[in-house]
């Protein structure tokens, strides 16, 4: 009598390399529709958590999934209202008594007045009305005013260091400044570091009769490299009112479209 055939041994398939498995997980997680789904996946497994908390993955996810619009801050907090999909979350935000939408209760002490200058991506930019002590900008008080960036939900603020003397020297301190703007800007793509917290930039634009200087602060840089200056010489050719003793600034109200800043030119 013939013996029954031996069962064939199934060869165990070698597990996929960790790098390949992580890449597959990234392709799956990037398709999730909301940060809440991503947070639930992160809590499900240590392997999932390792992939999701990777700074490069988080930057990619944020680029594809913009945070919901909760409000518009224009001196007064304007929450989203129905039928906007974020109306429910905005209503809860308004009812949270721990959140100070003026943000001034969480700003550092300053022997002057804080003024709201700009808001972007949940951050608010304030500037003082007096020159900061120890500033190198003796002739132009605007350049020496303290700047603070506050996160409206996390109740944290960052005091910006003063513009270094060698950078501020791009402005002719013997020439009258016709306009000085301070505003927030998104980070440059090449400036992204390994932090899980998105970086930001603050821009200060100084206009004189003949020169335009842009000072840029980047939170992703360290030490003395946080401030840099860009000089635009001879902008007088853009003017059409050379006989006006007190001419208006060349650049008017700032506009932001598709990741770029634009300024209409007076008189247009």
C-alpha cells in the first residue's frame, strides 16, 4: 500500500524590509482625509506612530491637507458660521473662556503699547510703539521697535531679536523713511528644518525716496542668521510725482495671491 504523499512545506515569505514597509505605510497614510484620522492611526501601533511622526511626512501631509479655516482675525475675531464645515469647531473655540483672542494678556511686559500688525496660519504679529532699548537703529525708530509673534491657540509667543546692526545698515540712516511695513510670511520650501512645528517668517519693508529694503526673519534659522536684508536700489524710476514735496510711498496696500506678495504702484 502506497504511503500518503508528504505535505509540502510552505516556505515562509521573508518579511519586507523596514524601509519598504514604511514607504507603503506613508503612501496609505497620506491618503487619509483629516488630521483626526491620522491621529487615530498614530495611536493604533508603534510602527504607525514612527512613520506618522516623521517630520518629513508631517510636512508632506500638511502641504496636501490644509488646516480648516476657523476664523478671520481683522482686529476683531470673526468665527466661521454655518453652513461652513468648520462652524461647529469655531463655535467651541469661541466658547472656550481660556482663549484670549486679543492675545495681549499673554504678551511679555513692555513699557509701551502692543499693536496688532498681521495674522497668518494661526499666528499673530505684534509690534511695539517705542524703540527697543539697545537697538542699533538710532535714526529710524521703526526699525528698532520690538516684534512678538504669538500663536493664538497654544498661548505661546516668541520675541524676535533686534535687527543686527550690520543688517540694519542697508537703510540710509540719514534719509527719511516714507513707509515701513511689518507682516508675516509662510516659510520658504528650502528653509524647512527637521522640526515638527511649522516655521514662519516675518518681513519688514522700509521705503525711502530712492531705496527699498526688505528685512526677513526666519524662525528655522539659528543664531545671528535669523535676520537677513535684501536691498533694492534706485526705485525712484517708479515714481510719477517727483515734484511732490511729500510724495506717497511707491508701494501701496499689500496683496497675497498663490504664494506671492504683490503691491500696486502709486499712482497706478
